C-alpha cells in the first residue's frame, strides 16, 4: 500500500495514545501526514508523539477528553 497520498495532509486522531489510534497515527505519519494525537492520557500521548517525531514524522500531542 502506498501511503504517500497523505503527504501534505493533517490528520487528527482521537484515542491516539495506544491501540488502533496509535497505529493509525504511525502509519499516516509514515506516509507524510502531519498528525495531531489526541488522548486523555497525558504521559502516553506525549510519548506517542515523541516516538513519531523520532522516526522523522510530524506529530503534535493534545491532551483532551472527546
């Protein structure tokens, strides 16, 4: 699958600190998307965004309860 179609796009992902939300964030970032990771768990969402940035992606952590 070619994820390059997400280049230049911004994705807002809820529940992004773990599970399917984290996986989705990682895949979209790998494809060039800027990702905004949203989760209620502050430490986990910050760590998830940092791991994406370490891999070369653009990620912003937002602590929120949706």
